[in-house]
C-alpha cells in the first residue's frame, strides 16, 4: 500500500495526473483535414461556400460547416453554419450579409481533438437591393436527384433523396407563399406533386404513373398542369389539377398552364397513335398547332391581351427540329432546322417577346435566348447547356437552366446574360422554373 501511495504522490508532483486539453489517454486522434470551397452565388445578402474533409484525424467529425465575418480567419465563436457530420464534400449557406461588403469565410471540422479550419477566402457582396429570385430544380445526393428550390442562391430540399428521384419543374410566388410543382419516383411509380412553402401535396393516387410540370396561382386557386394514367384500358391523359381536383383534357400531356381572369390556358401534346403533335387548350377546348408527321411539342403558354403564345419545337426529320414560337396558332420558326433545337419558355413584355431554349452545335446543346426572333447565346460553346425558363422584372431578363462545367451539371440562372451558379459543382444539378419579385 505504501508503494502505491508513493507512486500516486509522485504522479501529482511530476505530472499533475490530468489529461491535456483535447487529448484522451491512449487516444492518438489528431485534428481533421479540411479545405474551404470557392464562394459562389454571391448576392447582396447571401452567398454559397462549403468545404471538403479529406480525413477525420482518427476520430469521427461531429460538426462541420463554414465560419464568416468581416475580419480574417473567422472561427466558430462567431457566425457559422452547421452542415452535417463526417468526411467528404459539403455545401454551406452564408446568410445575413450586408450589401457591398467584403467578407471572409473558411470551413471548419470538429472531432474529439478539437476544431480544424480551412484556408481563409474573401469575397464582396453585390451592391444595392436585389429582388428575390426563386429557382426550382434538382441536385443529386449520391445518385438520387433531390427536388430543390433556391431563394437568392440558398437551397431548400423538398424531398429527402435516398431511394427516390425527384425534380421540381416549376415555381410560382403569390404574396408570401412559394409554390413548386414536380415529380417524385418511388418504386418505379412517378407521382405528381406540388409544395406550398415546403409542405407537400400529392396530386395523383400513387399507383398510376403521373407527372406535374407547371404551377400557376390565381387568387385562391392553384392550378397544376401535367398528366396521369387513368381509366380502363389505362391511358395517359393531359390533366389540370385545380385545387387538387383533376380536370381531364382531350390530349396526352399538359406541360404548361397560364390563367388570365376566368380563362385557363394549357399547352402540351396529343397523339394519334403514330406521333405526338403540339396543342394548346383554352378552357378545355383543344387547338392543334402543328401538322408535322415527325412530331412536335408545346412546352409553355403565355397570354398577353388577346394573343396566345406557345413555345416548343417541331421536328422536320428524324434527327433535326426547329425551335418554334406559335402566336395565335401561327408558327414562327426561331431556327433553321438544320440541327436539333427546342424552345422551352416564352415571356411577353409590351411589344417584346422573349423565348429561351437550346440549339445543338456540332457537339452539344447551347443555351439560347431569342428576343423578337434574334438569338443570343448564353452558355459556352463547348459546354452542354439548356435554358429552361425566362422571367422579366422591369428591363431585367432572368433565365434559368443548367450547364455542364468540369464534368458536372450546374444549376444556374442568367440575369441580363450574366451567369450565377446555384450549386458548388460537387454533384449534378439543374434549374427548372424561375420566379422573380
């Protein structure tokens, strides 16, 4: 007993017999290794960054994210995000910023040893006020697309991923309410959905194939255009859900919907058993837009005064198509038809008509915008890209879509031709609908 007591007191005198900060007896863990991602989607009050944790230092990473502030080397005692656990890439939203201000950001990772930081990166927020930009679309998590909506570059997931694949095709903002419409595939069945402020409503029955392609809100009424397989024998039928109640249209698929007063317009396709052809409906009455025997599609409809505009395409051979605008049923070709091209969306402001879509060059799709029939290229010629939706606020023209950069598709939008990316490029993503206010 005396020997043991002697050793005990010797320990107190020589070492204090206490653990060093962050070090457990017998624990050989070290700090994680973390790098800071480049800053993107820089707005007046927000930006996107993130990081990559390549090693956990031998102890599980229990917290990770980014820190930011107006001085160099910000840490977790100040503004910071919390973005999961573990190693690998992660994306972080940097929020609550001030316009025209230089900020510093760096990634962090915490394990049982302590907190490690990535390098300091500085950026400057944009000047003045910026309207709220809502973009719907998707971003992959592993191999599963997750439906997303970005507000001013900050993403909100609408679905959980995992075994499902989902996409938010369209968005609409009414008052303080944000709507999105899209699809989720679970167990091979595609369901038509819409979300209001992130809350899900399933429109289809969950056993038949269905899709939701466009949403439009008029007063208290919510209109969603799509299609659903129904009846005996089963047939895919163009459908508009008004306040969740399906209204069947004489046709195959409804891609776009627009409401003006008491009139409900939709566009899409019908088929004759051999090929599809572009149509539009007004209050359920169908008007055929194309007679091409190679097939045609109407994607979106816009009504200005007494004029009805439809954007889509018309195939003129088995390998080529013409990006097309129909005005009151009369075709206005936007491309020559020597390659494949499609018009995806139309927006009319005064006497100006804006159409967006894509046209193939020798190797890939190129995102395009046509103003009164005159084309402007939005994407790089060597990157596969597509413009999906166009929206105007005053004289500012917003376009959303996707572009493949460094092997990954980026969800992005262009404002007056200047591109802003919405994801960090770690996973494929794409923008579908856009609404600005």
